[in-house]
């Protein structure tokens, strides 16, 4: 076994390159902070991991089974929280890595939460609205024994949006017998969501760009950009001043709410 691999990585359900990357990141900072070797393995592996099968009736009359996951990484600071991702390549290992990163983010921000993440291995763009609702509600039904406002709070992520969070909330609330809007974040404002939540991730990226450019003494009117996504790096020359225009329009756009069914990444 390579020294950079997490302990017993070849024998775990988390065998995935994304999880390996998260473990390597932890190893680097653990070495820097001189964390005791005996405390590293338990701090890496999740507290709890759930895998479920979701049988769903499709519009053509067939029944398909989809795989769903939920990983609760760390519960020492409080209930876990984290997004729910709908993506065709999702695995237990990737879900565990995302949950681990969420634990770090909550700890660094001094929030009283542990990290969690979940999702379904599915391409939401290939489902009808009825099929997407069926998958969403069935996923929440399977998660009910493991989530709750004081246990694990779901939110949107890549491939999910406000509508899906509303279906989650409704499914959980029907089971409980009363409205439980605190079971999810990222829900529509009309049912208890927070204004600005949809735009929060993008706004945060702009804040970081502004701060980095200020530290580097860069003029936003004279800059270009390189965009990177999961498929690799795409170099796109952006006309000078595009960052400045984002800065100027940021405030005017943050409170514009859209109630469509866009399935782009909501972030978390």
C-alpha cells in the first residue's frame, strides 16, 4: 500500500479517486499540524454511510432502480449538514469525500455542524418532471430514518434545486404529520427559504476573486480568465473588464429570484 493511500483503502466501500484525493489533502495538513497517527484514520473515515435502492416507475411504464447514498462524516460538533447531488457518476467514495470537505468547511467557519453529503447516481436532465419528482420523493422516503433537523440537514448541490428541496421537505413533513421546513436548506423563499441563497455560491466566488485581485494588485479592467470544470480545463479569453462588470452588477442581481426548474449546480 502506498504511504499516500488512506489505511486499508483497497478494502473499503469508499474506494474512489475523489476520496483518495481528500485523504491525501488530510494527510498533508495532518503532517503539518503533527496530528497523532492514532487519530488520523477515525478522523478520515465517515461516522455513517447509507446506500439505498430507489425503484421508480417511469413514464413509459417500466420500473428502474437507482442507487442513492448519504454519508455523515462527523457528528462531534452537532448535527450534520450537506448537499444532495444528482449526477450519473456519483459513488459512495465521492459522496464520502464531499462529506469530509463539508466537515472541514463547517469547522473552519466555526459552525456547530458536522459534514454530510448525499445523492443519487442519475442524470436529472434525462428525466421528465414526473420522474424527477418520483426519484426525489423516494430518496427522501428512504432517508427518513437517518435525517432530521437535529440529526442531518439536507441542501441542494449539483443537479438539484429549490424544487427538489421542496419535494424533500414535503415528503418528510407528510411522514411527520406537520410542516418541517428546517429539514432542508435551499428551499423556495415562499416556504421558508432564505433570500439570496440561490446566488450565494456565485457571490462568494466573486468576493474571493475581488480579494485575490486586490492582493495581487490586478486591474479587473485588463484581465482575462480561465474556466475549469469537471471535464478538464477550458481556456476562454474573456474580454477585459468582465470581472468589473460582474462586480458592478453583483448587488443588483443578488435579490432577483427565479422559480424555474433550472438544474444547474446550486452549490453548498
